[in-house]
């Protein structure tokens, strides 16, 4: 099969032929129809994340091994199954849950494989969807998506799931105010979910007017260009000087988080999602005095993905897919994502 592989960080992906896996036991071979292009793929391609005080956090120090076929937002059809696989038939349209754990740690036993102590995620720790086929370790990681467009559904496995989990973790109460920081693929999905599931006033901050226009179309009550306006002043003006109840930061960079803290009111909650990296200095006395809460949110559970697909089938949410690339164009897809040229999501279709 043809695949796009990261041979070494910061080098172009190699488009080459590799052996097509053969499913055994509970495994399922999925013929890839669409794979979302995610910022996490960029981090793998670049070899890591920006850490505190400029220290580079290598993905290889977290157990990632190269060469690797990236791609964890995978939708396709069942090609073949191992002898112990059940519940699906060849040709079924499926979405792959990629956040696979070891199955034995406390998180896995509680149904939160995405928070496993020794993760085995597809497209991160084992080969993913930048290929014609992907081998899924167990049929329980598949979600039936009959009736849905596979290009639109692929990004639900990460972008959609991460946004859904973040909105859940924010635990919005009726009539609270919410700021969504970042109007990329995650943020735009977050706007849709917040609009559908919470009774909050939704404000979106970003640096790009086109993305903010899209956020407005999807249901944001207010949008703020942080490049041309002071977001803290704008938020304070919109909240009678009090600040907002909730912030979901889909960027999670040093500058955005420092700004977030100044936008929160007393008892405010800050949900950090993005993996941009960096560090921030906290006024420790301020945390108890204002009773602020900071929550980290990472992808989501399999059960959350099932719920999210159900929402998609009811047309409550829809992924914004602005670009489609062929597998041979994988390098161009990552380059355009890095340069901020993609609104919503791009997908690779072998």
C-alpha cells in the first residue's frame, strides 16, 4: 500500500510503498477514505513541542518512534477482519477511535483510554491514516458512521472529540459567559458544540478576521480580533467589568494563557486544550483569592466519540472541511496548515 511516512523529524514525509497489514484475532483492516490533517501531526513532523523557558520537548522522549505513518483522524470502510472480530461487515463505513491505551492502567479501567499512562495511540505511537489502509487493534475502537460523509466525519475523532470533551469539562451553567480562544478547526467545532449544548453567551478571540467571520456564522455572539483590539478590555466591556465565567483556550500558548487569566472573573474556570507550548508565570496568591480553576483537557473517551457521532447524525454539528489533498500532497497539506492557510480542517484522501 502507499503511505506517507515521517522518517525523521523536520524532513519531508516520504511517499512510498509499504506492506499492507493483515488483520488477526480482534484486529480490523480499514480502507482509508479520509484522514484529517491535525496540528498534532505538525508536532510529530517537527519532532516536539515548545516547552518552558524555550526548552524543546521531544516527542521521542515521550515514546514516539520513527519511521511513523501519522494521521489519527481516520474514516473509511471495513476491508477485512481478524477471526475474532465481530459487529461489523466488509464495506461498513466507520470512524476510528485512535486514543488507544494499554487497557490495564487506572484510566483505561475507567473508560478513559485517552489518558492512559502508556498510550498506544494510532498515528502517534503506531501507524495511522496517512496511508491507503490502517490496522485497528480491536473492533471496539470503531464507530459506525453510515449515512455520514466520510470527509466531514474524519475530524470528529480528534478535533471534534477534543472540543466536545473541553466543553464538557468547562461544565457551563445557564447564563454564564464563555470565551473561546482560537477559531481554528477545534475552536470552530467548540463554537458549534457550545451553541448546541450550553446556554452561554459565546465570545471568540482570534487573530484572523476570516476565521472570526466563520465563528460568527456558526453561532458566536461576539468576536474579537486580538491583533487589532485589546481582548481584556473588550471582554471587560462586554461583562460590566467583571470578566467571563469560562474560557476554553484551544491555542494554549504563553501569551494567550497570560491574557486568559486577566479575562476571568472571580470563580472563573480556564480549560487549557491546545498544544502550542510555552510557559506562563502565575500570581499564586491570586488563585485562591479569586477562586480560579485551571483544567487540562486532552482528547476524549470512546463513549464521548459515540455521543458526538450521534450529534452529527442529527445535524447538530458539522466539520468545516476547506481543503482536500491527495496522499502524494501530504507535505503540502502540513505546510499549509503550519502557515495558517487552512480554515477549519483539511483532509487527505488516498
